[in-house]
C-alpha cells in the first residue's frame, strides 16, 4: 500500500514538473579551480541517475566479496527483509512457547540471515507437524538442502514422530556410511532400529558406535540409557534375551556391566517374573550419581511391592542429599509400587518443590 502511494505521488509530480522543466530546463555551473562545468538542471539530474545506477550495479556485483550480502539500496526490499526477519524471531518464540499454529503462520512469512536458512526451514517443519499438518511438514522437509546431514536428520525425525520407523531407517542407513554424518544421525539411527524391531542389530551397531566414536564420552553415558533398557526389554518380551548369546558377549565388558545395561536386565527379570532378583540386581548396581539418568527408565519398570531394598538405599542417600528432587521422585515411585499413595503424593510434592519442571509421568 505504501509502495503504491509513493508511485502515485511520483507520477503526479512528474506530470506537474515535466512540462514546466521542458520550458525551464534550468542552468547549473560548477567551478572547481581552473575547471568549469556548465549544464542544464535536467542534464545534471540524468547524469546523477546514471551514476547512481552504475554505483548500484557495482555494489550488487561486489557485495558478496565485501561481506554486504544482506545490504540493499532498495528501501522497499530492506523493509520487507526486516519484517520477514521479525516474523522469524516471532516464529521461534512461538515454537518455544508451544504455540505451534502461531509459529507455523509466522514461519510462512519469515526469512532469516543466509547462515540461518537451514535452521529456519527446519523449525518451520517442526511447527507444521506440531500444528497437525504432517503433509506440509514433509513437503517443507523435502525443500531442505539434500546435500547436508541436517536435512536427513530433520526428515528422519519427522518420520519417527509419525511412527514411520521403517521409512526413517531406510533414509538413515545410506547416510550412516558417511563418517562425517554418522555422529549427527546416530541417535536417530538407534531410535529407528529400536522402533522398527531390529533389537539384535542394535547391539551390533553399538560396536560400530564405539569403534568409530560416534559419541563423546559424556554423550555415550546418556545414550546408553536410550539403547540398552529398551533393546533388552523388547528381546525379553519376545522371550529371546539370553546373556550367553553372541550379540551380548560381543559387547565390551564395560558395556555389559554398565548401569544402563543393568536396568535392561532388571526389566528382563521382571518380564520373566523374577521380581525379587530384579530388585537385588538394581540395588547392587545403582549408585547415587546414576539417579538422574536412571530415573526416566526406572519409573517405567513395574517392581510392584519389591522395593524394600531400594527404599532403604534411597533413604540412606536422603540423609546427605535432602534437596535432591530426583531422589524424592524415586521415593515417590517406590511408594506407588508399594501401594502407598499418600506417601507417594508427599514425595512428589517435595520433588516438585526442589525442581518444579520435573516430569512426574
């Protein structure tokens, strides 16, 4: 609207000034030392416009080399870019706040700096998916740069979120053969294998992950809890988990003795009806420092009333760590398993008091 108004005003000014300047072209004289330049005002205006046009063309050619990629002489384009980037900021804030429909609308009219293009497009995919438009999310994902691993990551993640594990696995498998891409895609690859039911293949892939260093030491400590408990649980549910099997013995001793693997074995014993042995195995391996990573998995294991040893251990730790939210959450889990809802509620309140954002389900 503003652009149209300016164009109309310029045309009106041209209609009024044109005839007048034809009859009164004006006179301009520039004197600089021994040099004198004389011309009409109209001629000077034409030369000025040509000079500005030449300057604009030169800057347009040279700006990628001078670092002015986002600079423009066009005032309308600059205003559009500012509005589009403001929309990008609003979209990111809406996405972080969980307002997915607002985020989707902002992303539709947003833009970003060239180095943030992939980020903006990826966020737009997730906003569309969370807003309930899965087809649009996949269409946006197809527009990502296919030569980058981030593009494969977004597509596979979107497929997994739509319970299409096999499709995600087919997409990831060729990319995992590229050493530079494997570390980024590895968490999704393990997730795809588990969701697609390739549980034994998970253990073979663990060996590759360790050998090729897909994860840092800290990352692997957390990743174990995403792999071993679920894989062992799935195999135990099928009645095929066996600690004497080749896929298990092929793992390094450190992996088999890890707390994450112990959690999986606990789950397997529960599945086999050996709940007392499961609790003893848990308590024998559990350390206080393991609780933050153990808790999200442990709360899914139905130990029922076989939590006496575990409660004693937790209460012992509570003497020295009276403000640990995860410790109280684990005590609440024990109380629930032991059929004490009031004790569980009191422990939950304590947990939320010290960590309000703690997920209790």
